[in-house]
C-alpha cells in the first residue's frame, strides 16, 4: 500500500508542480485568473488518486476494496501530491524572489480600480493586501496555506474514488482469456 501511495503521489505531485514552474516562472505578472488553470492542473494531477486506488484494488486485493482502505490510499496519495505542490510552489517563489504577494496585491488593486471601486473600497482593499503580504512572508503561514489549496481537492477526489471503486463491478479488471 505504501508503494502505491508513494508512486502515485509522486506522479500527481510532478504533474501539478512541473507545469506550475514552467508556466509561472516565465510570466512576470501573475494574473488572478490563473487560479482556474491551477485548479484544473490539480484535478488532472489528482486523477492519480483514482488510478492508484484502482490499481491497488485490482492488482493487490483481487478486485475488491472496502471504502475505508480506498479512502486512506486516496488521502495518502493526496498528501504526497500536496507536499510536492508546496515544494514546487516554494521553488517558484524562490526563483521569482518572493514577488508573488506584491504582484498579487498590485493586480488586485488594479482590478478594483478598473471596476470603478470607490476610494474607500480601494483603501480597504489596500489595507487587506498589506496584511496579506505580511502574512504571506511568513513560511509558517505560507506553507499550510499552499497545502490547503490542493488537499481539499484531493479529499474530494479520494471520497469519490473510494465510493465508486468499492463496487467490484465498477471498472472491473479485465481478465485475459487463454
């Protein structure tokens, strides 16, 4: 079980961390809309949860798995993927000289200006962004914050995978006739 968790967790982690580094590093300004692309990458990467649980069910357990063990395998894979995601994000931050919070804050304020926000709303947003930048500079805040971006998605996919794959007839392993 540990081998499945590590293999598929590392695969999911690389699927989410490598594109993040390739797409974010060359872009000097990070648009706020990129979060949708980020969550799409997370969904693609965390499809490894389903694949890993299915492989364990079919190859190790002979095609039958209970909800609990399937959920635990999915959560394990999600945890490993989350650790890789955090490490990848920290590498991106280091490569960009930790400018993400400044860029994010200035883009958010620029977007509020473009939407025609009042000076009071802009001032309130600027204060919130200053607080965000101060918090984000602290790794004890930033690391769990980064992990919490991907892990809930992994929990959801683990729950769905465990619920579907506990039924032995759902995507049953094919047997080769001799």
